[in-house]
C-alpha cells in the first residue's frame, strides 16, 4: 500500500527534533491544564444560618455618632456646612 520511499520519509519526519519538541510541549501543556482543573475548587457559599448570625451581630451606628464624625472631619479639613 505504501511505498518504501514514503515510509522512509515518514520515519525521518517522526524522528526530527521539531516534531519531538512539539509533542513534548503539547504533553506538558495537557498535564498542566489537567492538574489545574483537578486542583481548582469553586469557593463555598456561606450558609443562610451564618448570614443571619452576621446580620444580628452587626448593629447600626447611632445617628448622633455619625453626625459627630462628619462634623469632626469637616472641622479638620476647614470645610463649612451650607
């Protein structure tokens, strides 16, 4: 089916350093991609119970404290309120 000349040329092509280097590069790339895909885990979502507990722990800051903070920052910067 194949002539001797064709088989000899095919052997030379397969044994060339360019083909061997390209094959090694492709194999390394596939190994790296598969390693990363196996090691990647999407972040876990917090459970609803934890979210509710966090919401209960955080208390709103009273309005008086917020107004004092704003006036102090304006005084330090030399700004006047309109």
